[in-house]
C-alpha cells in the first residue's frame, strides 16, 4: 500500500537523503520516495505504519539536519 505525506522544512538534497535513509529503516516500509520540491514523502508499506511512528522518525531527524 502507498501513502503520501506532506513534509515541511527540507531545504537541500542532504535533507532529502537523510529523511529517506531514516524512513527506509522503519519496519514495514518497503520503498521511500522523497521530494523537497513537492514537499512530500511517498511511502510504500507491506503493513500499515502508524503516523505516530513516522512522526517520531521526523522528530529524530530535525535536530540533525
């Protein structure tokens, strides 16, 4: 299943790469497409991942970017 999420705050390709890398590590996410220009993440999941799990990943990324 594919889900599209709105993302804010990405300013460079390094941000895109970091978000993609960290989301790719989340259990049940099988594919990650990130676009800073479109401000979105398209995630393919083998099993639904709760939004709260994705938000935790986002909060861990922001201080590092």
